[in-house]
């Protein structure tokens, strides 16, 4: 059996998080990425009273890490919901770290 192509090993994904507004939330949400040497390409946070909405997008992350990152985000204190959106861009060349 042949090795998966780079487009099969890397995916573009967004993590949508709903959490309680609290000090230290944003760096705690970045920790699951940092410990896997991942950097978000886009990061948006919006506070609405007691709720904070965060979206983190990665254009090319190892496919096998998506569920691990989502699980870690769900364990962050104050997080109430995590949704993962995978973006399929078969024609796009993905960045692969050397």
C-alpha cells in the first residue's frame, strides 16, 4: 500500500469555541496548539457579556491531530462547546514544514 499523499496527511481546519469569559482563557486555548508545534493562521476572539467566542483556523495541520486538539480544547476550564470544521481544498497546495 502506498503512503498517503501530503493532501491526505494535512487538512485545513477551524476550531469554534464557546467559553465562559475569564482571565487567562485565550492563552489556555492556544496551549493545545503550542504543545504540538502548531500555530494558528487566524485567531479571532469576541466577548459578549459572560460568553467568549473564539475561532482558530489552521490552513495545514496533520489530520491525525485534529481530534486531539479538539479534545484538549474541550478540557480547558470554562469551555462549554467545541466545534470542528474541516475545509476541503483539494486544489490548494498545503504548506508542509521541513
